[in-house]
C-alpha cells in the first residue's frame, strides 16, 4: 500500500527518578514508511539517540530538563 501519515500510539510519559537512577522514555509511533526517531533534551538533538526508547543513566542535575522525541517518515513529522 501507499504512504501512511504518522500517528502516535503511545507518547512518552513523564518520568521522575532519584539521583543516580536511570530514566527510560518510550514512544510508539506508527506510519509508512517507518518513522525515524530523534530524541531531544531542551529542544536540542541528543546525538545518536534515534531509537524508539531513550535511557538516561545515572541521572543528575546536569541531565535534567525537558525531553521529547521527534519522529519523521518523509510524509509527516
């Protein structure tokens, strides 16, 4: 079949963790072609973080902020 616009099945949920713990963010996004993911912190791309899941290990004040995922499949983003 032809291209299908992206739809968010499961958006990333807010996460609260203690210092030193890990934070895991996940997103489920459907579409065709398959979506390409790019995770961001405070609206800046996180290099190499292009999977549906993001794990931030050893959480500290240095990595706090607003995390989000951007998805694109060439049809929609």
